[in-house]
C-alpha cells in the first residue's frame, strides 16, 4: 500500500471522511487519531493527533489545525494500543 505526503493544512484545511473510526495510539497520553475514507478521492486517510470535537457539527480538529468533517456513517469501533 503506497504512503504519500498530504497537502499542507493551508492548502487543504478540511477533509471529509466516511467509514471512519477513532484509534488510540498512545494510551498513557490519550493520543487519538482518525482513520477513514476520503469522500472526494476514496483513498484512506489517517489524521494527526486529535485535539477537539464538535459533536453537533460532526467536526474533528487535529493538532495541525486540519478540520475533518465526518459523515454519519462510521465503522463504530475504537482501537487501543494494547502492546505490553
């Protein structure tokens, strides 16, 4: 699976995701990221660390300032790092 750079947040300040989930990569720091499918390109996306959530607007903002507009359709799971 290819890995590529994302556009700077100044160029692409908002991304719309469907089939998304929240994953926690650093449990001791509660570091969470979004994974999902971009609605415009149908490509997979993993976000930077999440900072805020507007539940009414279904909008997540990351540590870089990028906004992720979430569709109602979600995967419905949370994944935590369970490594020892």
